[in-house]
């Protein structure tokens, strides 16, 4: 019985995580470059249960194999499919048409990867992402103005009245982009699952090209996310119903134990001291579901 409570509880908790993921996707439906995520649930491996059974010769331990331990969250998997390219006309807005990620450096020095976005210059004139990560490959002179990005990744700026290159954006490709770890702010971190990073210029070796003045929209499918929310809600309700059923069964067992104890005490009182009847003390069983 207690195993059933644990299994139903894990089911409810797992559906909460699935619901959280779907709600997070819908909240970022208009975030440029956002990649939708889903909760990948996995079965918990069954294991043996050991319990004690009293006998006249003494207590003996017995083992039984559980049906299962329920479910748990295996991973939050990102969908790295491309979103729709939208025109903005802003010179530092850039999207990637095809395969690849641009690279930036986080404040703690780690490398992060992103699918373009609304870039801008900060106080020192450096090119940064919307979240403040420093874009790699571009060294903007202090007196440079009118920055622009070309499809091949070369960044031009007006320096002392002359247009000249100030850097070049490169693209990075991974063998398994779904293995990237979401950092937030539409940034991703490389992991062992994503594989080794391959760096190259846009438009070479199968890498995509850059689309200046455009942004890649979120790839969230609102219809699919609403379906996931409904599925998670129904599964959550079924797990709660299972918990309520188990609680009712435990209450019935507790009431039966109280009734049995009362009948035994009444029988002992009627028979008197001439007959000895072993009455085991009552042990109430009470289940609490949260």
C-alpha cells in the first residue's frame, strides 16, 4: 500500500514538471531565438521490498519484487529546430539561416552559444547580446560608429569617416545540438552530450549564413503546448485520484481494526476470567496524502 502512495506521488510530481515546461514555452512564445523544451520522463527501476512477518518461531524477513518505483524527470530536452525569420531592419539584429550557433563569452568566462538576436554595443563599445554576454570575434574601436553585419559574418564600422571591418562573426556546429544545456537568455552551454564544437565562417562547410536586419522567432508551437498542458493536467488528476483512493482504503482498514478491537474486548468481558483470550493491542493505520 505504501508503495502505491509513493508511485502515485512521483506521477503527480512528474506531471507538475511537464506542466512547468509547457507553461515556460508559452511564456516565451515571442522571445527571439527561444527554443522550446519538453520534460523527458523516465521510469524508475523496480526494486525489492523487505518486510518482517511475525511467526510463533519468531520474526522472519521476506522479500518481494516491486512492480515499479514510479516515474522521474530524466531530462529537459530542447528542440533546436529553426524558427521563422522575421524582418526588423535594425543593423545589429542578426539571424542564422541554416545550421550553426554564434559564440559569446559569459561574465564568468564560460563560452555560450546562441542563434542570433538583437545585438548592441555597451558602454565600452563592445558588441554584446541582449543579456550582456560579450560577442566573440569583434573588437570595436572606441571611435567606431554605424556598425553593420554582412551575410558572411564580417562586421563593418565607420572609423574616422571610413567604413572598415572591425571583426568577423563565426558559427559553431555541434554533432548533437539537442544535447546543449539551456542557460537562459536564449543562450546554451556545451555539454558532453552535445559533442565537440566545430567552428567555421558562415556559408562554409555546411554552416548557415547570417541574415542582418532580421531575427529568428521562437520555435514554440502554441497548439502543441496546449495539448501538452491538457495531457499533463489529466495525468495529474488521475494520480491525485489514485492517492485519494489509497487514503480511503487505509481509512477503511483503520475502521475495521477499531471495530475488531472493540468486539474482542466485549467478548473478553462477557466470558469473564475463566477463559483467557489473547487480545493483541490495536495498531491504527492512518494514511496521509499530500
